[in-house]
């Protein structure tokens, strides 16, 4: 069976088992009772293995301000993925015109203007702007769970337009970041092993946009700045990243003016667990009925 068929059949099965609920738009789904229980189980398991870090837990709505979005320079690399929120600021007659356009089935997008709000592209984005200034000598550790939006409609259930990432973020020296990477790689591998997932790690690159993007991607790979824990959801030949580690060097430190006590820009890195993807990997591996999953896996997720 070809990749697209495997993916769309899996999606139909997830609908049939009420694990995902269709909305009429590819990549935007409701979550069923058991799907969500597994998501919560994975998140709790990640938080248990990360507990020794004592990271500060922050919570943000799944949007970033336009100001901070622009500072992040996300648009330079991923203009094709971003979602911009628009709003209506018209008067009565504009409202009437809008309703008429909608009723005639015409394009009404122009009747909505900018709100200054952008959908969060990755869970860690709202954190960096809050850290402006000099961080303590031991650096900072923050953890965040957020829905993220990426405009990548697909029939692959593992490529959603809205999905959650549990992230842990380290802000400090290059050495702090190296230690963080090694620790979380081992933790992630151990967790996936305990969940009886067939998983392996590999260096990776982000889907940078356009011709310049090809160079950025090659550079990211050469420097080993990104690695992923891969699990077969579609197939072993086309494995899916369920956990990604990104080392940003001093990119965000510089853009958001986060300094080490030495006066140098802080380095940052994050590890992100894709909660829906890991959930899908479990359903694919162990079947649609959680009650029939191996006891060790259920125990690990407290299901
Ligand atoms: P990919 O290369 O597969 O698009 P990514 O490497 O760009 O993913 P990151 O930006 O590093 O992913 O995001 C961290 C984690 O978020 C990934 O490991 C994955 O589990 C999850 N993730 C990313 N994109 C999606 C998506 N479209 N749908 C569901 N989960 C996603
Ligand atoms: Zn991140």
C-alpha cells in the first residue's frame, strides 16, 4: 500500500473508533475520550521524568503577539505555516456588506483586518520575550504545554493543523544546553522504550521555506542542531518525529535580549513532545482498544 493510502485508512479507522472526530477540514479534529486520556497520560509521564529539573511551569493562550512574532523572525523561515488572526472592526453598513457577501458565497476575507494576534507556531515561542534581561548564573528552565497551529492541511493524521507540544526549554550557556540535550535524549528514548514503541533517533532539519531555506536546512543538519525521536506511524520507511530537540544557539537570546551574567547572549534549546503524534503512535502500535494494550504500557500512562 502506498503512503497516502496507509495514512488515509488510518485516519478513517481513528474516526470509526471515535478517537478523532472529523470537522470537515483536514488536520483539524476533535479528540475522543480515549484519545484524550492517552494524551494526558503521555503528558503526565513526560512531566514525571522531567520533575528533577524543577522547571518553572508557565501557561499561555495558544497565540503570540504580532510584536513578539516579528521579533522571533519565524516569518523568515516558515511564512507558509503561520496562521494570522483577523477581526472585524466595521460599522453597521460594513456589517451589512459582510453578511451579504457571505450569503452570496463571495470572498469576505477583506472585511476582516489585523488583530495583532498570531497563532502560536511552537509551544516555546511565548517564553523567550518574557526573559528579557540578565538570567541567573545557573540559567533558567521552563516547561510549557500549548496547542500550536501550522497551516499544513494533510490527510496524514500525524500532520495536524492544531496539535499540542509539551516542551521543556533550557536557557543558559552552551554547556548547560549540551547537558540538557543529552539528558532529554536519554529520557525520551527510555520513555518510548517503556511505552513499547519502536523508536530511534536521527539528526533532522526544519522545513525552512524557499531557496534560502535549503541552505538553512543543510546548515542545521551539518551543525547537528536538531534531532528527533522517530516512530513508525505510517511505516518504518517513513517514520514520524514524535519528539524533537532544537538547539537555537544564541538566536533567541540575541533577538529577545536575554543575557548571561557575563554579558553574552544566552543560548537556548527546547525539547518538544508531540502529544497527538505519540498518542497516534501508541494506537498504531498497540491497537485501537486501550483496554487491550500491554499492562506495562497502561501502567506507565496510568490508564
Ligand atoms: P515535521 O518535520 O514532522 O514537520 P518538526 O520537526 O518541524 O515536525 P517541531 O517543529 O520540532 O517538529 O515540533 C516538535 C514536535 O511537534 C514534533 O516532534 C512533533 O511530534 C510535533 N509536531 C510537529 N508538527 C506537527 C503536526 N503538523 N502535527 C502534529 N504534531 C506535530
Ligand atoms: Zn521549542
